[in-house]
C-alpha cells in the first residue's frame, strides 16, 4: 500500500512540477503525458517490465528526435498489480494524472473494467498485452486499441499446431479460471473439437495454489499425450515441475502468458520440451536493427512478448499526433482510418480497435530455458 501511495503522489508531483516549469519558460513546451498502468508488484511483474522496456526505449528514441513537434513524451507509471480489483483505481490514476493517452495494462481481467473508464473519459488507450476478446467485444468503443492479437486468433492457432504437429491421441485442456486463461483455453478446445481431436479432459484449477498433484493424477489416469494450459507462468511452472516429479510424460503447450524467466526459475529443467504460442520475434526483423541496438544500449531485452507491441503503440500515437495534433478524438479517428509502419510491421485497426492481422509463432524450450522456433 505504501508503494502504491508513493507512486501516485510522486507521479502527480512530478507532472505538476514539470508542467509548472514549462509555464515559466518561454520556449518550453508542456510534455505529453502517457499513462502506463502495468503490473509493478505481484507475481506478474515481469510482464510489466517488458512493457516498460518497450515503452521507455520508444520514448527515448522519439524524444531524441524532437518528440511530438517539440513536446516531449513523459510516461506516468502506475501499478495495477495484474489484479482486477486494481483496475478502476489504476485507470482513475491515469485520468487524474492529466494524461490523455495511455499504453495500458497487460492482464485481460484488469483491462476489461479499466477500458470502460478510458472510453468514457475520451482517453486514447492502447494495450500491448491484453488478448481476451471481451476487452473490445463488449466495449463498443472508439478510443481503445491493442497492438497484440486476440485469443480467438491465438487459441485456434495453438489448436491447429497441436492437431497437425503433435498429432495427439488424447488431449487435456486446463485453465486457471481467469478471464485470459479460461478464454484462450475455450478457443483451443472449440477448435480441437472442430478438428475431431479428442479432448478427454477439460478442467480448471485454482491460480495461486502450491500443489497440483491431484491434477497431475487426473492427467495420468486420462493417459493424455498433450496438455494445453491457459493461464500464467506461476501455475505452469508448478505443473511442469510436479508432473516431472510424478513421472507424467506428456507434451505441454500454453499461450504467451505462460512464458517468462519466472517460469524457468519455478520449473527448472522440467521446462524441457514445453511449447508456447508467442508473438513473432520482432527483434529479428532486419528493419528493427537500430531499435534492437537501442534496447541493448539501455541494457534492456527486446525479445519478450510485450516489448515490441509497447514500442509500436507509442509509434502509432506519435505518428497520429504528428498528423492531427494532440486532440484525443482526432487521434482516435486517425488511428481507425490509417495504416502505420511500426516495429511489429504494418498496423491497421478494425472498428473495434483490434489489429486486422497479427503474427503468432510456436517456440519450444530446452532444458536450460533457451527457446527455438518450431513454427
């Protein structure tokens, strides 16, 4: 609680101080505040770290080039802890900071309630990480966008990989009963059913539990040769480790939320052979060579799930504001109507604010945690 209070006061004070300084200087221009509500505490902080890495690198590059017609971009970092109960407070802190633009939230369960506030208040917000279809399907909005694919793109992609590459005789689909995990798992199951791949077990587990031995026993009894788990890395790490300890031999696969360094720390060598769908490694695009060098110079990684989508989000905002100014309504209109060259390729939004196209791939982990693309 103390940390969150400090962040709120310090960012508000910093914004006020900077705005006050600008008013005193004849040649100074007010900064463009960018609200950045992300997990900064809790078990999913690495996802927030990835968004920060992408956003800060983009801010530095754009500010070095003169910002938005002389106005510098200034991030306002806010902790949402990846907790739905923090969604509305975090969104209100974006509003109270004075920011009219936001690169916002990773976790879908937080994004869904928060997005309504951005929409009501006319704040142009872009999520680089929330993938649940409900984020935009139920919003009927104009100001909310995302620079990552949806679960109804990712789930079918994963299911087709399972059917065509793993070719299992019996599949289990598990999830963590949360918006993101349950949503992507349902899309996987639906697609597997349509492909006539036998799903012999479809079940939810409790996020935050420390013992999944009962789940492992069910998987062994069902004699599954592939398991898809929809959720985040803490639970996947425990499932992998406990499956290895109990002698369960099967192929594990999950969505992008199951993979980060924390997974490897939890599961250890049991990560070997685990596969996951993931945004394409945009750091390998030849066009991004100078961007990747900027990440390295700042001692940041460029090849996680959310760095490049976060970088692209600010690129889109920057290009839009340079075209029509910093009025949120005009910026949103411009974003819906145009195509943008970004670090994740060409970006175009549909009427809901979703990407018209996004590239997912499948990676497989080695015992040491290194990964290689398998599709």
